[in-house]
C-alpha cells in the first residue's frame, strides 16, 4: 500500500491530535487551522481531507490507491469543495458561499462517505460572506466537515471562531525548518539568510529563493539608500516599484520595520542600509508598523486601493518620521 505521507515534519503534533480525535469519534464538524502564512497549513488541510476521504486509511494516512483517493488526486471527487478567492480576486464571493450551502445540503455521492470543505484563507471572507457561512457552520447537513485556514484569526468574526475547534500552528523550530529548506533549495549556504528574511517561515523562504526574492529585497533596500543619499526622491522610488505587487512590498516593508523594532528594543544587529532610520522614536515606529499591518489586512480583504497613492504615503510618512516630522495618522 502506498500511503500519502504527512507533508512537513513540524506538523506532527497537530496531526497526532487530529488522529486521536478521529479514532475516538470526537472529530468536530468545523476546524480552524491558525498560524503564520508560509508554514504549510494548506498542504496540511489537503492531507487531512485526503485521509478523511480514504476508504483504506492506515494510521490516519490516506492510502493513495483506493477509488476515493484517485478521485481526490484528480480533483474530481464529488464530495469535496475548496473555497478560495477566484483568480484575480482577493475576496471569497458571497455567491461562492451560497453554492457551498447547496453542496452541503446534498447527500454524499459515495456510499457511506462524508462531504468535506476547505476554505482558505478564511479572512478572505468579508462580514457579509462570513455571515452567510454561519448557518452552515451551526447546522451542517449530514456528515460534513469544514476546515478553515487562517493566517490571522483575529480578523475573523467572533461567531466564526466560536463555532470551530481552533488548532494553532506555530512557526517551526529553526533547525527543523532549516533541514527541510536545505533539502528543497540545494543551497545550504543561503538557507539561513532566506529563513531569516522570511521570518522563520520555511515555505515563504523557499518562495523567496525560487522567485529570486532576495535580489528584489536588496534592490528595494538600495532604493531607500538612494533616497537617503539624495540620488533620487521618494516619488521616483515609487516609480521604480510600480511593476511590483503591493503585498510583496508590504511583506518586505514589515520585515524591515520589525528589524528596526528589535534593534531599538534589544540592540539586535541591523543592516547598514537601515541604520539611518534609528533616530525614529519607538512610539512612531510602532504606529507605522501597525498602519502597515492594517493596510495589508485591508488589501487581503479585497479592498481596491490606488497603488501609487498607497506607496507614496507609505514612503512619505516614513521619511517624515526619519526627519523628525509627524506623519499623517491614517491611510
């Protein structure tokens, strides 16, 4: 029998917890898997669905060979649905949730089977969409299991969180993440740098490597240096960033601000390109960090913001703080 292995070694405690719940017949109808982005929650959720579908599981692992496993691997299993923002969108539409309600109201197609739903990321539902999901969470029809993934559960409605069993997925231990990352990228020398830049998130570190993200981040660092040295203006730097994704810029921006906060609070080492900003008072730095986090959350909820104006304000507020002036309070 060819079993489907658990995706990542650092997920074993959560997997064992669910296996115990399933064996004792106490697996809830709604699960909320919470943790930082880039640590493998989606792969875990899909592996969980595969195990619950499998007709011949061993030790709570899908066999990969039975009819249900074959259907699932082909993406054609009639009793499985995944909800995610449609291509080019950042929000899960209310029509998608209404279609899900129809799906859960039906009987399972395969004899003795259950209906399974995976929603990711759950915070991509706005309040109207989330409220539409509540009835399904409260009274799922038949043997239905809903698995929600969230990078930021605090953004979810309290009524959503309260109807799910929450499982936390912390950052993996550094050595475990490094071992995995080295085998994926084949470059042991850069694995530590990549993992540090990704904030300890191994899948995000792998994506940085594959997308040449370190080079992009270094170019963005160099752009800030150029403004500091008077070689270009902040508005010219915004021009340079127009072909880049706003969320990717915000990830880099938040990472750099986090470095500054650690430096100011605990005298952590700081890249040379950011030392010129050390005169920013810590309260203002926290305010800028919180504004950037809020901005990122707003974009993830699907808000249509003007990219150029957003980036201009981000930079102008930052340089205002660096020069001792007060930034505007909101975006």
